């Protein structure tokens, strides 16, 4: 190589072998790497690595543990609901038993007072209208009857009503003028009841 060729080769702007190759006819320039739409060509695209078997097993174990926790939660919830229902039934039963015990106590007390009321009724029937004690006896009877009424005890005299063996005690049966057969023609002793419970049946005369 002569000195002239060497100077030409090292001169600025002299074509390189690569430039000459790209300009040679029939030789295509290297194809540019395709970049996905919307991707930054200057950022290297990182492909996700396949999931390891150990990580998949860990996830399956976590799912199984979560299923166990949900099952235990449902079991505890059902147990709590059953316990609450049992307690509610117990509370209602205790309240019902307490109410029944109270009613039995009131009924027992009323039975103890009924003979006194009967004696007051006899005294009122035997007394004369001019007797100064009659008003006092009637007042005492009225106060006792009002106290029983406040306790839920009702006095009844079924005069003229059809005879009911569940509420009335027949002391006698005979024809009575003006009374239909099977009805109460006369009340010998008033009856007392608390709601549907009969404390003492009324003693009556039944028309035949």
C-alpha cells in the first residue's frame, strides 16, 4: 500500500468496509428488531419466568388452610346460634314457670280468703237494713273483692246461664217456674276464677 492510499484510508469521512457493504447492490441492511405496540423500544422487555413447583405447592397449602378456617368459623357460628337458641328457650321456660308459680300462690291465697268472704255475705244477708254495722261489713267485703280483682281473680254468679260442669257445681236440680231446663235457676255460692282456671266453682241450683 502506497503512502497516498494510506492517507486516503485514514482521512475523515472515508467510507468504511461496512459502509461499502451496505451500499453494495444486492446486500440488504440488517433488519431492525420489532418492538410491540405501545412499548418503549429503549426498555428491555422482560419475559415472566415460569412459576416454580414449590411456590405452587405453597399457594395450594394456603388455600387448604383457608378452607379449614372457614369451616371452623361456620362450625363455631352454628354452635353459638344453638347456644343462643337454647338460652332463649331456657329464659322463656323460666319466665313461664315463674308466672305459673305466682298464679298458684295467688290462687292459694284466694282460697284462704274465700271462706271469709262467704261469712261476710252471710252476715250481710242476715243483717237488717237499719243495722249500723251493715255499711262497714259491705265496705270490708268490697275492699277484699277489689284486692282479689287486682290480683287477676274474678268473681262470677252464673244466674240464668246454661249449666257448665266445668265452672258450676250443681247442688240440686228441680223444676223452676220461669227458668228453662238446664239453666242455673239460683246461685247458692258465687264462683271465682283466674283467667281460664277455676279457683272455686259456683254452687248452683239447676232448673229441670
